[in-house]
C-alpha cells in the first residue's frame, strides 16, 4: 500500500509531525516513542509522547543519534504497557529491537514500528557543534535535509552510518520515503506489514502518485558509496588487527570504562561478568603479575574485555555505531565490531535483526551441521 503526505511550505518535518498526530488521533495509538527536542539546548532524545500536541517537539530528521532506542522500546514492551504503542526508530534500531525480541527482552506484537529512509547521523560531539551553528533547531534540521538531498555541504556522518547498507525502512510496519525527492514532492508512506497497511487505511490519506524516478537513482548511488566505504573500512581494520599484538595496539587507549558495553543496544545482561568478583583481582595478584613480567599495564583485562564482547555480540551486532559514539578516547570500536560481525554472521548465514523469524545462531542444533569440524 502507498499513501502520500502533503507538506505545507515544503517542510518535511511538519509533514512527519502531522502524520504522527494523525496516527495518534485516528489509529488508536496511545503513545509514540519518537526522537524529540529537549527543552535544554535543543538536544535530541527519545520522548514517549501521549499528548499529540507534544509531537511539535518531534524531530526524527535531526542528524542526532545519542543512543540506540531499541533498549528503551524493549523496556516498554516486555510487559503490557496499558495502551497501544508506536515507535519511530532508525532502521538499525529496528534491527536491534528485533534481536532483543528474539532474546525475550521485548515483544514485537505490542508496537507499531515507523521508520524512514535514514541519511545517517553525526557523532554526539559533532552534532553539538553542528546545532550550535544555527539560531533554531528547525533551521539546523532543514539545512541538514537540504544538504542530504542536494549532496552539497552535508556534514560528515559517523563511520558506522557511512558503512551502513541497510538504510531503508524495510523492517518497519510503516515506511516513509524521502531520499531522492524534492520537498514539493511530499513524502511517500508505505505499509510494509499487514498491521501497517491496516493502520494507514484508517488514516484516509490521499493516494500517492508513486516515487519519482530520481529516488531509485539516489538510493542506488548512496548504496554504491556505502558499500565502497564499507569495504575500505574493513580493509583498514584487517590491516590494523592482523595479530594479537596489533589488536592490542588498536585498543591501546581503552580505559575499561565499559561505555561501549552500556551503549550497545543488544548487550542486555543484567550483570556483566566484568563487573563481578571474577575480575575484581586481589592486590597480591597484581603484584605477582608485575613481578613475573617486570611490569603490568593498569587497568588490566582491557583486551580480554573486548575479545569477550566480540564472542558474545558478534552474531547480534547491527552496526549502529553506538559503541564508538560512547568511547571517551575515540577508539573506532564500531569499525572493529562491524568487521568481526560480518564474518561471524556470514559463517552462520545470518544477518542480525533483518528477519524476526530467523533464530539466532547457536540457539538450536541441526543434525548434520558442521560435519567437517566435528569429524562425523
């Protein structure tokens, strides 16, 4: 199904706000989780909106990605919330949420997922600098959209976004298409699932004339650029991490703050082994290591921490980049994890978060799998 949003004054943002308001008023949605502006400094964070008037603060076009909202949505859906929910997420947030659903951390049937073509986002520090260059948040968002559409003067998005090849809203119930279109063309809205189609039918939106021909050209070119950047990034990571010594050098600035673990949307364990007594070494242990080696780097276990995370998360990583976004020392953690995830997921024929019905690797067994390994 295809519907259209007509935009007043060629303002995409107002069109999306109108769509969300209409969904709340006509589709029986009690609350919407959506990126919105905070009252302080016009920063963007997920906001759970129950009053349609508060949707005037919604700003999903802003190039801000302070956190992956999948975990927030999992909190809202793991038990009945007392109302019908919708969530406006980036495609990588949908994939992360799907992984959490498979891990029984949330429920997919309790929420309508809305997404749009994702142009990427800036790192947190870069977003703050970008926003401070405009008098109002509306001006900043509109300038970013215009730069993305024209391809001229767009600020550099995060490495994870430049390497992302799943930037369309295929995993949503309702998908909003805008890349490759002029503001006057309006936005095209499609129901991607039966739930999404049913909801759109109840909105009485005017039928769309279809996406302009320029859209396919724009999307294809963007995909080509993303794939090229991705391959170049992987080559750099492989060159820098070819041995355990090189990997230690790649991660040399790690201070064991664990920000990457906290920021990861699919790292959901209530208690991490690295915060237990297992890694709370006694003083004499440090002295023994120092005596044996002549000296020991403090803090210890930084390399082991990342290797353990790779083993735990490589098959669930969706490449959202929040680990790099959260690193205080600017280690390109996301580049490394995306590289490892590509190989781990390829080995199992798995693509994290893309298919809600596909079981995660190693969650089941097949009679004849990996015979060349087990020797049977």
